[in-house]
């Protein structure tokens, strides 16, 4: 617990206890946090340290001045890339980041790292977002500590270049967005989120921005990556602004779209059919609000509201200030749907019936209004309060925080909640879920002093040199 804070609420104190019990050590030093300390966790890999799960823990450590564990994690995961197995018949590609790792202690005291690159995960999903979160966490570490020398070390520079070269390499694509398979980010089960999901595009934008600040311009090897990243940033932001944005005015345009158009000037360039507009949407979208749609591609627009993708777009500056304010207005205007009794619903609405059967493969964990299919996830609280406070929406941030604080300790820090309004503890949820606890701590820190958002260096559209500690 941060010794400088003596007036913490009972809930935040309890959250710190969950965090401390989750810390993983390797060769005598702290290197991460396990996903859940629940001894009855349904899957063995909840004792792993996941890259995406550790991010909120790392931000707490950085804001508390405990940077050693974050630096150790960054170094270790960078080295673990070399453990990725090659697949016969595949040309060697730059190494990716693991999804997770576990420290195994043998009877003779030897310690060993067991690494998962998605090859032993449920569904064998590819952890595309791990590489993005690693760069973003390195950016936060440098911003909080001023340790630009670490980021400019040969290993880190090679790692950043390698990651960005994976993202920037040519593909069979005509869009600046990043194409990924289903289940390649926080929603790591089949949910019809293949293609160009918003969360990946927001993380991609943040990673591009971070790479611009972390790559040493004095190193000639970095020049092509810096130049390509700068160009892709502009293209990506323009594309998302033009094609992902949805409000009532835009919805009316889509409703009256002509289809099967050819040519560079076609208004309906992606050939979106008006008949694909779901019945729930016109009455649900608030009059003066708007959001970024969940996914878009040829003949396809996923109109579901994905909370984390929208919130990261606000935090990282992918969304303009006007769009950011209107995204936050959606949370206010549809509070019962997106917050309910526990912030924040991961996506709205849930898939049901035949749609659920076809797009999830009849996944019993993703039944309607549960888990990734419309469940409420406390971990998303930090992103909501951070995005709200970035634009001075203190009431929104405080109200959401208070809702979470009232329940999480009593419910023993569940992984997620079920139901349309999040009233039920998730049917298969773990307890003592680390990122549920760290989300509350971060939310508390953001509300107590919104300026700490600058210390993690992610407000890219409002930041000066990232190497200067706040």
C-alpha cells in the first residue's frame, strides 16, 4: 500500500490487499501479478501473469513510486519473446509478445518460466493486443520515472522496432486499420469481433503515438519506423473519424444509403446495407450523443457499443474532443444499460438467439448478458474515470466510482457481473480478481488528483515530451 496515503477508504485498502497478494517473484525480484488469487478459479491459467491484466497493476505501482516491478516486467516479457516456438511451414516472423507467463518452482528450488503465446489458451487465440499494451506500458514507465535511458537501451529499441514492423508490414488490405482474427484482445473468445475491431484500432493508435516518443531519433535504424508510424497515425485517425463515427445524423445517412456504388467518390464506399441497421439502435442512441461503432469492413458495420474501445479512443486522442464529449454523453444518457449497478458493461447489447448461436458457436460462457456478451466488468472502471476526467466530467467519474466501491469489497472482487444491469455476480467469475481491485485503486487516484493522468503519459493529444516526468 502507498504509505503516503493514510485516509484510504476500506474498499481501496482491501483492493491494495488483493494487489499485494497477487505479486509474482522470479529470481528474487517482483516481475508481475497473477490474474486471480481465487483457489477455485475454473481455469489453471488464472495463476498466470497476463500482459493485458498487468497493465492496471503496473499503473498503480508507477503512481506509488514502485517502478522496480514494472521495469522487471518489461524486461522479462521482452526476453520471453525468444521462447516462441516456430511452426513448420511458416516463414520466420518478428517475435510477438506472450499472452501470459507463469513462474514454476521445482522441488529443488529451480525457477522456470512457462510462457503462453496463445498456443495453450482456450481457443488458441492470438494475443495481438499484448504487443500494444507493452509499448504503452513502456511509455507510462518512462513518463512516470523519466528513465528514457531504459527505453533507449538496444534491447528496448529492437523490441519496439520489431513490434512496429509487425503492425506496419504490408498486407492484403486497402485500409489503415489493423486486421485481426476473432478473440485477439480483451474479448478473447469467439464473439464476431474479427476484422477491424475498435479496441484494436484504439490500441494501435496509442502504440503508434508511444513509438513516436520512445524510438531514439539519433538511431538511423529507427527512421523508417518513425516516418511510417507518423504517416499511419494521420491515416488511421482520419479513417476512424470518417467511417467509425455514429450519431443520429450519420445513422440517417446510412438509413438512406444507395448501394452497389463504384468509384472514388462513392458516399457509401464500404457498401453498407441500410437493412443491416439493427432494430434496437434508432431508439437507443441519445439525440445529442454519439459513439464509434464496434467494427467496420466491406459490407459490414457492427453497431454494438464496445465500451473499452470507445474509452481508449477518448484517452489516447483517437476521438476528437467533440466526439469524446459525445461518447461520454452516451454513458450518461444510457446509464442503466452501460453502468447499471456495476460499471462498466463490456458491450451492448448482448447477442441472443440465432445470432448468439452462429457468432459465438453456442458458447455457454458467453450466454446473453454474461461474460464478454454483455457482462459488466469492474476492470473497465479505470478507463471510464480516466476518460471522464480528461474532459472535466467529474460527476460522471465520481458516480461510477461510488457504484463500484459500494459492491466490490462485499462481493469479494469478482471478475465480472451478469445481467442486463450487472446485478448478479458472474456465474463463472473468479473472486479476488486482481484487475478488478487495481481498477478501483486507479479510479480513486484519478479522482483524487486528475493530474496523475499526465504521469502515465497517455494523453497524447495534450502532452509535451514524454521523456519528461510529471
